């Protein structure tokens, strides 16, 4: 099983939802007592929200890219982001790491194409 790197904390409620859903899917697929292998890097949402409000997306991207690099260094196989808005800076995250970053827009686009 691959290890998921999850950047969370934006907000904690969102992170909880991602954590629960991912583990439910893993348990449904593999049964018994299986759960996901996951490392969570939780940021302080106050910092992110302040950067968003000031339009400082570059600084927000650097902060999340730094967290993604920590997840890569923790031997995660890929990184996901437990929020929608911050996918705006996905390219900064992708350029900071050599492991895959799974972008929510790719999943949404796939579903839209499949369902016209």
C-alpha cells in the first residue's frame, strides 16, 4: 500500500473529512481492519487565511510547497491537499517535489468528461 502525504489544516474540519473518507475507502476496498498509510502535515489556517486575504498567493504557495517537501522527505508516495481553494497554487507545490501531486481539478475534469 502506498503512503499518502496529506497537507491539511485548512480547516481542521476539512482535514478530518479527508482523513475519514480516505480510511473508509481503504477499509471498503481491503476489508478487515485495513486503514490508509498516511502522513499529515497540518498548517496553521490563520497564516494561510491571512495570506489569502492579502492576495499573497506566492507566499501561501511557498508555505504549502515547504509542507509538501516535508511529506516527500517522510517517504510519502504522493501528496494531496485537503482543501479546494489552495489548489490555486498547485504549480508551486508540484515544482517543489519530485513525487506526484494529485490535483483535485484533474479528478473533477475526469468526472465532467465522463458525465458530459
